């Protein structure tokens, strides 16, 4: 997974980070678990479906779902107000479960750490 992310970054200079969330992020994945990914990409646009199709996820060893967001969209999602229960719940799950597997630079401060 880390190698795949690094290979994608070589092809896309806008890719900042690749992380896992859900069962792999929590560390309780089992047989049949899919891989839930989040990609932070400066250059992404279009619907989530269009964004997903721009990445070669078929190269990964597991079936996966992915959120492909710009840094601004990521920040907005994490700041979702409680008045939007669906987005607020998603933001809380990402804050709790997301584990960054790859980032462009060691100098970048993590968006989320295991202790957050």
C-alpha cells in the first residue's frame, strides 16, 4: 500500500497524503474487510465517482473505497458542524480512525495522529 501511494505520487505532484480509515484504520479488519482510503490531492475535481476513476485502485490487493479530497475539502469535512449529523459523524469517524500511510514530506505536520 505504501509503495502504491509512493508510485502514485511520482505521477501526481498534487498528491499530499494517503491514509486508511474504517476497519483497517482502527486495526480490526478481518476476512472480507474492504480497504477504505482517503487521498488528499490538490489537483482533484469532479464528483467522487469521477475522482475515484482517476486512480488505479485495481492495482491494490483488496477491494477498496476511497475519498479523494482537496486539502480544503478535507479541512471543511473535519470542521463539519453538529447541525449536519451525517457529515459530523463522518468527520468524527475520520478523526478517530484515519491512519496516514504516506505523505509527500516528512516536514508536513500530520492532519491526524493516532492520539487525536
